[in-house]
């Protein structure tokens, strides 16, 4: 009987902790608008949320404005956003590499995604061999993530699919690159990434 009481108490405690944690970081209106593919509306809604404003701007291909918004955010993800935006612009690529390496060292998150970002920057810098080495080291994990973990369409992951496509193409896998670009377009219709399918 005591064991049942302990189990019930543990389940109640875990449920309460989960509810409390979810309440600490509610989904913002801007996030909801991004998920609805209403990127321009998300920019307006995120006037006090520079990180989500930057993400919505980036979805529309407004990379310079995204960089400015990222610079207003204290979130560690903002540095990664700046680095990738610079890479998309093909500008200040040494700075992009430095920012990405610092972010990986100081704020490791989903390491294979961060490694993919670094590989993309290296590819843009003309360091193809280094880019492919990083990519190949993380390829199995990337495949697993998109096969098992990230299967629901998410506009905020479309950029990662585009990076994955660029490295796949550089490695000689045109079929995978094409499939990844198509998935990015499907996950973020009306975004800059959806325009890359025919590119």
C-alpha cells in the first residue's frame, strides 16, 4: 500500500513540475504566427521579442534586419542566428565562423545542428574539405534527428534543412539535397527557404 501511495505521489509531483515548467516559457504570439506561416505578422507581434522578430525576418530573407534584431537579444541562440545570417549574405564569413565556434563552445545545444551550421559557414568560406569533414562526422546524427525526432513540420527548422541540403549537395548527394529542399519548402511555405526548391 505504501508503494502505491509513493508512486501516486511521484506521478502527481512529476505532473505538477511539468505543468510548472511549461508555464515558465509560454508559446508567444509571434511563435504561433510563425507556425501559421504568417511571418510578416510575426515580425509585428514580436516588437518586444527580438529573437522571434529576427527569426521571422530571416524566414522572409531579410537577413540584414534579422542581424539587427538578433543583436538586441541576450539569448545565446542570437549569436548563432547572426552567424548564419552573415553566411546567407556571404559577408563577414570569418566573423560568422568565430561567432558560431564561440556559441558551440559556450552554449552547446543540439550539437549536430550547430556543427551543420559551422560546416555551412565553412562551405561559404570556400573551405570545402573542412565543411565536408564536419558534415560527414555529424551525418548519421542529422539523419536520425530528422527521421526520429523532428518529423512534424516546423518553419523554424526549415533553415536547418536548407543547410543540410547545401552540404548534401556539396558531398555529391543531389537526390538528398533536392528532397531536403522540398521538405524545407513544405515546412515553411512562403519563406525564403521555399524559394530555394527551384533554385
